């Protein structure tokens, strides 16, 4: 097995070497731009680690599938940023702000097709299975984004619906990436299911952690503004539990905070309410539940522990133990 | 060979029987809606006629590919209508007007993925080739749409650039549909190229005819408002030739018409300018050139004339002889 950083370097090199046409510039410049905003490239790495886990004989052959996943992820960022009216992405202007909404719609479409071009570059015997997994994942991501937008206008969101949303919107992509790697390594359907479940549950745990870190994260380690979710009244796992548990007076207090202009005061009072109803513990326990589920799936895979080391290491790095 | 209307009925039935999830409604209702606005379904028919031409043994097997093409076409309509700020499509409200731009972006994305799901339902041995043709076509359609939008802000557009735009935006889809049918019927690459070229050139001729009919069509037969292109100052094949040929005074007159509020007067003067510079004849000749090219490609295909009858009939029906 090669080291994880070798795979990461291969992915970065492949993305840098990817050639997109020069014309029309408004179609391809935004694609070059968003792929150039250095993300962590976790998803394409998962394709390679999924293949590596099952001792894929030809790791070079996984690069197109890895690119497909990364292109898909960036397509979804371009379109989601339009819908969410986001001005910034990875600290730079979003495509629709830098160009226009029309440019963002169309270059996003083209990037999605480019993802399918990468699928088409895989070994022909593998293409049908890869395509099925990729399509299912892509459709669920669309569903997740729509459900997330629907939440904005819903008074109450329960935990089950919330988990279903983050599973579809963000986690199936991690599971799908790993499964595509497994397919390329000729893993059985049972093995594919286990590694897919590992990715999905890890993704859910990671997303729950993101909700928790937003409030309790160490500002020095956490990349975003602490309390950002509170300030924009985002329905996080913490908030939806608070809304269910709070007595009438506290629920009214929470509602009144929507109008609160003093950011520090808004964060402070919300955190006091979280503490009063113990929602941090609920969220922590839920995160642990999903990460445990993930580890169980990985353990159930019948390959040597040395083969699992890289994935286990990645999972441990994604899961923060102290906040 | 079954009759063309049998194929059309099979396509209509397949579209009606297609099942889309109920939830989330904002993702799938717009898909049901746009597919329900009865279009002519020419593109999926071309998939079947392309397969029929090469004596496909199992015509049932062409239905998923036909649906893929129809879904792709409708995806592009949803997104183009946002970009073009179109209020109506086939006489009904466009998706972004009936719901919202966000809904139109995301349901369009989902419909594109649905098209790829249909590709994945084709015979596994055919999927790699189908996917390559479909991807190339899809990317060119995106390019064509961007080039078309770029034209809006360009002073001069020459004939070569215009033909390249309509080729990409609308004609490659007809060629690609036929080629996908040919692939399903095990046609050779040479045969695939000939039927692709037939479709592309027929598409260009049809689009040029559309420009001509807009001005000279019989209002009783032509589905749209006669003079509609003139009223919105669209850069048609007629207008771009007029702009190249007109003397300075007439070019200024043409420019001044952009501000003209009287619709009849605007159409009248533009038509007089078209007549003065003979641009209708130029456009007619160009249309005949491309339809001749199309027929040449069809003739060059070594199958019995009886096999070609349906396609020839379709082409003759698309090409209007008297305006």
C-alpha cells in the first residue's frame, strides 16, 4: 500500500493536469476557477482508499473515478452557492458572484457532464456499475439539497428528518466515493455495501460534529466563525432538539432571538439554552452513535487490519475528540 | 419495420409510465410538469429511427436511450428558460416562473441525472459507447448555449460563428440521438458517423428554416408569432447577413429600429431591408445546402432504401417547401 499522501499528490496532479477547453471562456473559466480553490480533496481520496482497501491491482485506473467525484462535488458547490446566495466559497468569491448566475448555472451543468466524462474514461467493464452508484448518489445529493431548502420554511424539524437530510446532502457522496473505489478493486456487493455504510455513517457523524463545533469549537482550530450557525438561525441538530425540549417561555425566548442584533448576546443566550436542556450531550451521543456504526462496518470487512489503517486514520483525523 | 407512429406511441407510453418519486415535491413535481407539456418528442423518435435504420433486433431495448435524450432535452429547456428569462414554454409557465429559480436549477440538475440513469439501464455492453456519445453531445449543448448568450453582447456575428452556435446548441442533439440508436443496432463507426452527420446537418437546416419562417412563415401554419425574432432584435441568419451587407445609412436605420415601439412598423421596415439586400435568398440557399448535405449522408449509408423511408419521411416533414 502506498501512503495516503502519495494518493493525495496523485489526485492534486491529476486535477492540475486536467485540460478544459479555452472557449467559450465563460463556460470553462469558472470550472478552472472552482477546481483551483484548494479544497481538501477528501472525496477523491476516498475513491482511492476504497480501492486500496480491497487491494486494487491498478491504482492508476482509479484516477478518473476520483476526478468524477471531485468534479461532481464542485458542480454541487457552484449550484448550491447560487441557491444559498453565498458570497464566499473557501474564502474566495463564489462563481455566481464573480461572474453571474447564468454563468454559474451553465458552467455547473458542464462540470456535471465533465464528471460523467471521467466515468466514461474508466475500464469499460466497470462503467455500468460505477454509473449506477454515481447516479444514485447524485440524485440523493439533489434531494438532500431540496430537503435542506424546505427546512428553512418549516417550523419544526425532527431528528429523523434532519439525519435523512444530511445523509442525502453530504454523506452519500462519501459512501459512494468509497464504493466506486471498491468496484474498481472487484469487491463483492457485500463488501461494497459495508464500505458504503462506513462512508455514509462517518459522513453523518462528521456533519453532526460540524454542528457541534460551530458552537463549542476552539476558534483557533475551527476554520469558520464560531457561532455562525446561531447568528443565521440555522436549523442544526442542537437547535432542533432545543426547539423540541424547551418550555413555552424558552421557546418564545428562542424565537425572539431571531430579531436580536447583538451578536454576542444572541450567541450567549442560545448557548445558555443549549446548556439548560443538555442538547450538546444529545448531539455528542448521536455523533458517537454514527461514528461507532461506521467503525462497525469497517471492522466487518474481511481484509487485513493493515489494509484498513489508512481509512481508519482518515476517520480518526476527521473525528475530533476534544472541542 | 414498424411505422413511425408506433414508435411515437411507444415513446409517449414510456414517458407516461416513468415513475418519479413523490418526495421532495419541489424536486420532482417540476420534472413531471415539464415532461407533461406535450412536445413533439422528435429527439427520442430519432433514437428509435436510428436503431431501426440499421435493423436493430430488439427495438424495446432502445427505449431507455430514447428517454435519456428526451430527459436531457427537457433539462436543457428548464435551465435555458432561467437564463433567457422566458415566461412561457410550449404555451405554459416555465418552471422558474411557476416555482422559483432555485427549484428550476435543482430540478433541472435532477433531470440531467435521470437522463444518465436511463443510459445506465441500457445493455451493459453498449453503455460505454452510449455514454461517450451522450457526454460529448451534452457538453456541446452547454457550449452552444453559452456562445448564444455571448452573441447578445456582440456587435457583429459572422455566418460561420452562427452556424457553429446552432450546430452545438441544437443540432448535435439530433445527430447524437440518431448515433445512439445506431450504436444500439451495432452499426459500424463509419455508419455511426454518417447518421450523426445526417442529423446534425438536418438540424442546422431546420434551425435556419426556423429563422426564415419567423419572418416569412404563414401565420396559420407557423406556431409562433410572425416577426417575433425581429421584435426582440434576435441575431438570426437574416439579421446577421443584413448587418454585414447594409450600407452605412441602412445599418443606422437598422440600429434605430431597436428603439422602435410600433411593432408593425418595425417588422415592415426590417422586411424591406431584408428584401433590398436579398438576405432571404442567402438564408434559403444556406438551408438548402445543409439539407442537401444531410440527404447525401443518408444516401451514403449502405442499407436498403425501404429502411431509410421513415427517416427520409421525417426529414421531408421537417423541411417546409413553401413558406
